[in-house]
């Protein structure tokens, strides 16, 4: 991995974020899933705010390779209850809490964990996330279980339609505000500008930093 190239891409990304942000400081989560452990080392050296991983075994293996020196790990993939125990010691923030069973397991295995509740704002059956209607109840359940709800997280529509993306992001931002949550994790390489305009506080960027996945 060419660190100089990643550094230039990160600098460009930060300029875009600085210009487009509408909610103050926006955190950059460098999505290292699918890349070798060296991507985590590069993210650490370049001062990335966080790293994102989707798969439990991949995350455990790669952090075992890099040791303790790495940005905070955000787990952004679909969570399975039986994987939480293996991840509890390494995950700083859980970004894909989408159902009561996950809340219960996190309360058991990672008391006081920092979480984002994932919202399926596009109502796509193949996506994880609570519906907009169910989100307030899930946030209340997580708070009641002693978890620290940082905010809401969502993924744009599969077809990447700009208007559908904007509508979904706007609905999630409004829901976060209604629930008294500052955090809103939305926006990836393909829909960054829309997310910034609609009030994201965290963007999850992989290929725009590290290039095409192997």
C-alpha cells in the first residue's frame, strides 16, 4: 500500500469535509475491511480518527497483527449475537446495533458500550437496521440497558439514487435530533457530499482512501 497516495487522498477528503460539513466537526472513519493489516498501520500513522471493520474474524485477526497501536475500532458490519463476545475486547464503538437481541448481548458482554443504532431508512429488505418507526423504542431500550447511545447510523440506498439518498439521510438526521442525539454516521465514498449537506457527523470511507479492495 502506497502511504503517500493514501495521505494525499486523506488530505483531499478532509478539505471536502471541512468545506461541506453542516454540523461542525465530522469524524473520518477509515474503512479498512477487506484490506490487509497494513491499511490499519497506515491509518494510524496518518492520524485517522477511527477504523471500520465489518467482519468479526477479520477484525480480530488484523488487530492481532498490528497490536495495540491503532485508531479506535468501529464495528460497522451486521452484528451477530454469537460474535459479540470475541469482539468485546477490541471494539471501541458498535455502529450497527439494529435489534433488541443485540442490545441485550452488548449489555451482557460490553457493559456501557458506545453504540450507534442502525436505521434502515430506505426500507430495503436486504439491509440491516431498525425501521424509522422502531428506532425510538430501540434507542430507549439501549439506554435502559446502560449502553451509551452516541447517535444513529444508516447506509444509503443500494441503487445510489441521489434523491432517495438525500431523503433517507434527512430522515435519519431529523430522527437523531428528535431523540436528542448529536451523532449521525452516514455517508460513504459514493454519497459523501449528500451526507455532509444533510448533517452527518461521521463519514465511513474505504475505497476513496485505500483504492480498490484486493
